C-alpha cells in the first residue's frame, strides 16, 4: 500500500508550508480542512508541485466527532496507509476570557485538544505496526506561560505539549516518533499580523516565516526530538521564565497582552 502524510488545516498559513515541503520531499498527501472549496483551490494552487505525488483531500472539521470517524472510514475505503500525521489545525482565540461565549471556548478546546487527540489516537490505532509512524503537532510558545487575555488558547497549547510529550515516551519503543513544535509569532492571518505589529520589537523578534517553521519542525521530527521551539528569541523567552512562579509569569504576560490588545482596540 502507498504511504501518505495526513495534514490537518492544510489550507491555512502554516498548513500550506507543510504541504509545500512534504510535496517537495515526494510524500503522498491527504489534505484536510473545513471547506471543500478551499481544499479544491489548494490542489489547483499546488498543481505543479503535486505532479509527481498522489494527493487526496477530505473535509475534516475537528470539532465534529462524525467527521473524525468519517476520515478514518475514508482512509480504509481508499486503502490509504497514513504513516505521518501533521496536527497543524488550530483555533486562536484572544481577548478577555469572560467575553467569550461558552460555545467559543468549548470550540477552541474541542479543535485544539479533543479533536486533535482523537484523530491522533485513531491514526495510531490504525497504523501499520510493522512500519515507523510519525506525529508532528503544532503547539505554540504560548504553551510556556499562562497568558491572561489569551488564557484558553495558551492552556490548549500547554495541554498539547504535555500530552504529546508524555505519549512520545510511552510509544518510543514501538517505532512511533512524536514531536511537538512551538512557534512564536507567524504572520499568517490579518489578526496575527496585527497582533505581531502591536507587540513592537518583541513581536518582530518572535516572528518566524511559516516556511522556516515547517522546515525546523520536520527536521526535528526526523531527528526524533520530542519538542522544538522555533527561533533564538522564542527559546530565550521559554528559558528565562523557568525559575519564576506561574502567577508571576501570568502577571507579566498579562500586562504585555493587555497593552498589545489596547493598541488593537480589543
Ligand atoms: N500564527 C501564529 O502566530 C501562531 C503561533 C503559534 C502557533 N500557531 C499555530 O499554528 C497552527 C496554524 O495556524 P496558522 O497561523 O497557520 O493559522 P491559519 O492560517 O488560521 O490556519 C489554521 C488552520 O486551522 C484550521 N482549522 C480551524 N478550525 C478548524 C476545525 N474546526 N477543524 C479543522 N481545522 C480547523 C483551518 O482550516 P480551514 O482553513 O480549512 O478552515 C486553518 O487552515 C495553529 O495550530 C496555530 O494555533 C500559530
């Protein structure tokens, strides 16, 4: 059976960089996203890059349990053997936590945590145990501290780092490699561009182009690293926070985020 890399959120900013790089590596791809039209446009956009590989697309809204079931049926029906899963899809919610509706908060948790874990477990359970299986999960530098005014997002990413790192140790003797990548800022959506600009020099220093993030992440996966933080400034931010209490860090990050959000009229 042909082997495939499955990418979630393939139509997004970082998603496209993973698509480009994996296609360049000659990997067959299963591209997933929430919109059939966007997936079709993605295939058209990369027609040249996809000439030498087999590419399948499937709608997968990670917040929907039935979509998570359907994708597995699709893989079985199409005789697709996934040997690499890239958990790239994520929902970024930013602002005072109490302003979000229950649905908005639960959706972020459903997509970033529950949906991602469910898909990962399903793919692991369906893997060919004779072969190596790789999981790359996109978390964030935001996982390193509690962040007031971005509390839910930071917590979902902290969950992913903790869970994936734990699982990676459990499965390392079973030929399963699990890497979590923590990027800082990436200028993907307009909201992220505005956020990075409002952070001034810190925002600029934390920012890494998506192609570079994808390259660093896939290199770390190849080297079987459990975790990788992109960029020197982001590594510094993670290390410098280590001796301090969570409450102290939360107060500091809270001040930075409040200031940045005030500039954006949140
Ligand atoms: N941008 C940053 O500064 C930054 C920093 C650190 C980490 N990250 C993380 O990097 C990853 C990629 O983000 P990005 O910056 O490239 O943003 P993006 O362009 O908005 O991409 C996010 C992707 O997530 C997908 N997605 C959203 N809700 C979904 C759902 N319910 N089910 C399935 N997929 C869903 C979207 O798919 P559709 O397009 O198909 O709707 C979209 O392609 C995310 O995990 C994000 O948290 C971003």
